[in-house]
C-alpha cells in the first residue's frame, strides 16, 4: 500500500471512530455536534477543498460539489450523524477506487539502459575520441568495441561480429554482421571490433525512436473517466435544480409553508447522495481485479479491466509470448537415411566450445558426453559457422554461406526455423533445424480468445516471414506481420486500430515491446520471463506467461461489468423511488437513510460476488 493510500485509510478509521462516539447514549447535543463535525472534516476536507476550488474554475458540477451541498444541507437541518456518515461512505468508495486504479509509474527506468552513453568517433588520423551521440553528424566513422552498445544506426565498413539485438527485435538469436550490413543503434556488439559509418543522426536512430515512443505514446491513449464523474456530470445539476424547484415553487406559487418545503428540499439533497453507487461500483472493479489476481493476472487499474471487455483485436509478439523463447532442435535431416545420430554427433562436437544459442541447442539435443580429444584445428568463421578436424576428417557446421565457402552442394533450407548445415570431407551430410518452441498453451489461447468475442488475432514479430507464417498456421492466428522493428510495430498497431470497431490489445514480453504496449488500448505483458520495461509499460501482467489467461482476464472483465450494470440499475431504481417519497414528505430522513443504506448493502454484497467466479475460467 502506498503512503498516500495509508494516509487516506487512517483518515477513514479516525473518522469512523469519531462518528461512533457520537452515538454514545445521553451524549449532550454539543458533544454530538463536535464528534460529527470533526469526523466530517477529517474525511471530507479534501472534498470540500476540491468543490470550492472547482467553483472558481467553472467546472463545479461534479461529485465533490454534490457531496458538499448534500452534507452541508444535512448540517443545516441538524442531521449531524447523517452528514458525517454520508461523507465517510463517499471517502470509503473513493479509497476503493484509488486502490483499484493504482498509479503506474510514468518512467520506465530499465528501458533507459539501451540509451548509449557515448560514441567512439574516429578522426582522419585514425584516433578515437568519445563524444555525445547526439553531436555525431551523418557519415561519421565510429568504432564499436566488443561489449559496447552501437550508439547510432549505420553501415558496417569493416569487421565481423555478432550482435545482441534483443532490445530491438525481441529475438534472442544473435545477428551475425560483416562489412556492408546495416546495423541499428541499441544493439550490443558481442565479440569482434566493428567500424561503422553512421547513416542517421542520433535523434533519428532506432534507439532514440524507441525511447521517444515509450515516453510519448501515453498522450495518444485517452484516460477513461471514472464512472462517478461521468454520472455526476448529469446527475448533480439535475438534483440541484430539482431541489431548488422543490424549495421555491410550492411556497411561491401555491402558498405552501416555506420552512416545510425548504426542509424537504434539504432532505431531498441528503437523500440524493449516491452512496450505494459510490461504494459498490469501485468495489465491484476492486473485486474483479482481486479475482484476476488470484489467477495470476495482475490488472493495474479499473479502467483497464473495463476496456478489456470491449477488446475485439488481440495482437501478439511472437518470441516469449506465443513461443517459449528457448531454441531447440526441431528436426534432423541427413541426406542418407539412418545417419541422424552421426549428423547430430558431428555437429555437437564441432560446436563444443561455441557460446552461440544454436550451438547450445545442438549440444542439448545430442545429450551425451563430448570427447575434446577427437577435435583438432577448430576454427570459427565469423557470420558463417565453425570448422574442425574430427577423427582426422574435415567437418563444416554452419549456414549456407559456409557451405558455399567449402564448395559443398547442399539441400534447400528448411522453411521453418534456422537450418544448420553439416558437411564431412566436402560431402554434404545433411542439416539440423533449430527453432523457437511454441508454447503448449498457444493454440488453446487463440481458441479461447475467439470464444470470448475476440474477432481478430494478429502476430507482430521481428522474426523472419517463414517462421512467423509457420507459427501463425500451427496455432490458428488469423494474420501476421514479420521483420518488424519496434517503431514499425507501433505503425502496424495504428493501422490495425483503424480497421477494428472495438478496442485493441497487445501482448508482449520484451523491452522492444514497451512502445507498442503503451500505444495499445490495453497492454498485456508476460511477467515471468518478460523484461522489467515491458511489465512497467503494460496495463495487465500475466505472471506465469500462460497466454490462455488472456481469455480468462477478458471473461473476468465481462463478468465484472455485468455486475456493475446490475448495481447501477439497482441503485438508481431504488434511489429514484426514495427521492420521490422524500420529496413528497411520505418518508422522513431516517427512513430515507435506512433505504439508502439498505440498497448500499445489497449493492456491496452483489459486488463482492465478483470475487468468487468459477475457477474454470
């Protein structure tokens, strides 16, 4: 609980205690007035302040104004406990609302790690100097050492290396680059030294655009107004006007007693306080959020729970969201049947000392001890693969570039995943397919989403076209877009938004997903393996990375909204009847308050029902 929430809770407890003291038997009138007044001010000073402040701003017809005139009216007709109780109920409702909504931090500190601190600028004599990336002009030669982050987009003019591009594309396989390849700011240089000619200014580079998107996309997502504020915009002026007419019209035009009708008008104002709505509506959302939390779904606010019920398009990142983000051997394809064991053994031996994720997956698939004594003359060819003498036979393991280098004729590459080719003594032995494993629940997640009313499911990924197509086909996703950088994902999101009649949600897990998570109507992060930046940027976090729970969250949100609507109908229906009875003098203040408290209890009990949904969803 945040410090501010603790302060409000303390105010509520103190106010409730003081209000209770006002009911001590045989307490003198001045004591009742004192306890009720202090209780009223303790929990209601902020409401009073906001009401008077808004009067001068010209925007005073809100719930603060309604609460102020209603409770001051109760004091005017000497209903002191009712005045304090009405304000106390209101603050309890506001407390639930604030707890439910929460406050997501605007800044995403962990994402700032991709911001480069300097650029190694090379002068005409070949000397290096560290400069602010923002001051480096286009066409400058910069040097990036192993372990450093590329500061600005550009083209490699010399050097070979592998780049960690996970912060940009979300893909965990390092990208091999050599002279002539384009590289993006924010990538980490893993091994070799690179000389790069910058092609953009820092302000226009990929890393700068990601940071800007995360900081600014909140301005494109309108904040949903609280229900009570929207309701009070129409309810408050209507109640005030009716109360004025009630106090003036009968005495002025029909000769009725002024004191009697002014009293009835003040009773009308007191009774008009929508306590049942103020308490039950936030509580219903709070219960819905609690229900989701029990199922490992963290929803950061009531507005996101409400929006989730109207989502019609669900957009996914691929790696880590629909797939496990763990690479494994998916198939072994020797040119001669029956040589699968030989193919994987030679590949594992050749890749024995490699730290590349593909090499690790091949060794894991082999699953046996490797004898280093069998390996001689091990060589790494940057961007292509590895060669070695194994049992005095020359083995090449790598991509098609390596096969061309070794003058080995090879099969076409597998349409899904990454093909690792193997040759022995210049003869092609076959290839091994390594791919990211699809989550076991992915297909079920898509099926469940369609059941809960999501009409369109889409994949946006930085991975290759063939891999995206295969994943989409296998799990039943409606459409996909591949080879996308983070800013291109945001652009695609905007295109998709223009094509859907409902709200659009995005589910992702990486730092690179933060901008698009923020730009969606609802951002959903995979929390178990997701980056801190994605979790901070998201509105909803799936704590165990199970995509099926997205459909569960939508079911919870729809059930919550149904109960909210039930409470609105219940509260307004009974409130309308009580207002008529109070205005006509048929019931007195205590009966009116009793009816109001009764409907509040019913609404709260109905709201709590949200917490106990069936565990099957």
